[in-house]
């Protein structure tokens, strides 16, 4: 339920109070600020950066994606047949703020490696996009 008005909050509280609990089933309640999932523009920018990294460094696009996920995102841990398996969060699950933070980390890391990754609005972005945009 998305809440943005006093009436919606009152309705939400009423629904929670009326929810029948039997002491057997367990439930998870979550109340958090709503944020849109990462945008298509953010995702396109990220993949253009991966294209650039691949062409400039020789490192595979998909391998770099996995590298950045493992380097900059949190993990969920699972016990599978007695082995602990750590799986990085998927970028598809990130909201726009989280994805912006992820992009900033990638940009700073690659700058330290000597590869500049421009963003829209910077003077050389249009040229960059014409070379690396999408899966170019």
C-alpha cells in the first residue's frame, strides 16, 4: 500500500489493527519510503560505461558488471548443503538513489584506473554516447 495522505495513513493503521493473528503464522510488516526502481536512463548510462570499459581495457562487459556488483553492493548469504554462498544484490533491485550511489562508485573507481566515464550534461558526453551508447 502506498501512503502519501493522512487518510491513506489512517486506512493503513486500521488495516493493520484489524489483521487477524492466530499465533501460528508469522508475517513480515514493512514500512519504508517509496522510491522508484532504477531508471531506464540510469541503466543505459551504466551499460554505455561498461561498453567503454570493455573497449578501453579489454575487460569483458559482463565480467565487469559482476565485478562492480561484488565490489559495491551488499550480499545476501545462503546456506546451501552446508556451504555458505554469498550473492551480491542485483542492480535490478536498486532504487534510483541506490543506483546513483552505485554509479558514483563505479565512476570514481574507474577514474582511479585512468578511465573517464562522463555523465549527461558534461561537454564530451554526446561524443561518448555516439561511440559507447547502449550496446554500441
